């Protein structure tokens, strides 16, 4: 949006890469790949554009945390088979990296599937996840509704309603807990180092065992995550039930910044999965209920007045237009988001600068 030096083809190429996971992965990992046919013959500086994608990814996503231990992976049909062992117990045999060597896993039931399976390993327990096909419900609604991901709320709608007003409370609580927890862990790490330097390995080991336990930490974290997830789901359901949308207009949540007063490292960890989760659940529930959803260019939707189109001042939950007065900032934004759907000039990839010019020219005449 911001880079006005990019041509329409450049933008198209970047968007294409971003929406194709495999290609995006190749770009980020410097793996060579064939440029899609549709871009052949266009005047594109692929190397420059790929570097740009990498740079922007680093800038906006931050450092992506990685674990050395992968605890989940998918396997396609053909890479596993079911069989009983010689004592008549049910097993699944999963292909491994070694040729002809399959890894046997004992099953608790005799169900057999012929689908891509997701294997998860948590605390030495192997779980097999099987995707189910769900039929969409019929939708006879008429409403087209704009939504905004709020500053403190889960959703604000162009009808003037708010959903999930406690989301921020749950998140703040968890961020505080994580901050405290990290402080404690750092203290124990220091203590452990001290014991090791003194040669007191027994005390050092005790600290590792009792105070730096990953299991308890993970259990608490999971418990919190489940609470947040169920809260998000409950409120999306509430939104669908009360607003009865036929179509929902929204901004792509990938681009939304969340504002917290907590350390960057902590909030990044939290907000990344939360944003991804909200996006996934919205899309899932919209598909399930046959609700169309449309993404729009969100540039300046939180900065202009939804009544007169002039630029106003946003202060936390409140938006003030010099001419029209005060309105809830997120509701104002969701009204603008809905309007963007019908905007003849501002398209998905219109640059920020251009959007600003257009918006300013519209209000230049009214004084
Ligand atoms: Zn106004």
C-alpha cells in the first residue's frame, strides 16, 4: 500500500506470491522456482520484488520464532497404512525419511481413514487429527455489514454494535502473567548459573526440575488459550446470530496493528496467533453459514469521519469530527469499511498516498 514506486504489475506479483504459501516460502528461503507463466514477458524485476517481500516480511512480522522440535506434521494418503500386529492390536504405520522404514504407532480404536492426517506429538502422546467435511448452512439473510477489529473489542459493526468487549481484558491478563513468569524464570536461571559456578550441581538440577518446568507452564498457557478461543468463538456466533449478515465487509486482519502497553516480545507472540486465529474463525464460520466476505483496502478507514468524510482525530475509543461530533472510533471505522466496498476509485491495491489524495479531494469543496 505504501510503496508508490510499485507498478500495478509489481503489486499483482507481490500479492500473488503472498497468497501462494509454497511460493512465499520459496521466496523467504531463497529457493529457486519457476516464475508463474502469467508473469512472463511482463517488465518485472523479480529479484528486486522478492527482496522487497523478504524485507517487508521481516519488518511487519518481526523475527519469526522457531522451535528445533517440530511437534506436528501432515501426511498424505499413501504415506501410511493400517495393520494389526501379531497380537491382533491395531497399528498405523507411517512412512519415515528412511526408505521402506515405517514407524508403527499403536492405536486406541480400529477406525480407518483415507485422508490427509495431521499428526501431533505433545508430551510423548501421539494424536491423529482427521479433517471432517462440514456442510454449509443455507443463508437467506439480506444484510451487508462492515466490521472492524476493535481497539479493545473483538468486533465493531457498521450497525453500531460491539462484540467481545472483554477480549482485551483476557489478553492483558495473560500478557501480565507472561511478563511475571519470564521475570521469575530469569531469576531462577541466574540462580541456577550461580549454583553451577559454585559447583553445586544438585541444587542447580533441583531448580531446573522444580522451577523451570515446561510442563506446568504449557498447561497454564493452554488453559488460557482455550479460554480466549472459546470467548472469540462465542462472540463471533453472537455477531452472526444478531446481525444476520448476508455479506461481511472487512479489512484484511494481517495488516492490523494491535496496540498494547506491554513489551514487544510478549505482545508479538500473543497478537500473532490471536490475529491468525480470529481471521481463521471468521472465515470458517462465514463459510459454514454461507456468508460472503469481502476484503477491502483499509487505508484511512479509522481516520475519516463516516458522516462527512473529513479527517478527524482518534483518541482511544473515541473519534471526533470537528463538524459532526463524537462517535465510537471502531464503529466509525466499520461504517467506513462498509462504504469502501462501494468505492469506485479506491481499490484493494490503491496506494496509501493515492487514497489520501482521493479522500482529500472529496472534502475540498465542502467548507
Ligand atoms: Zn464529520
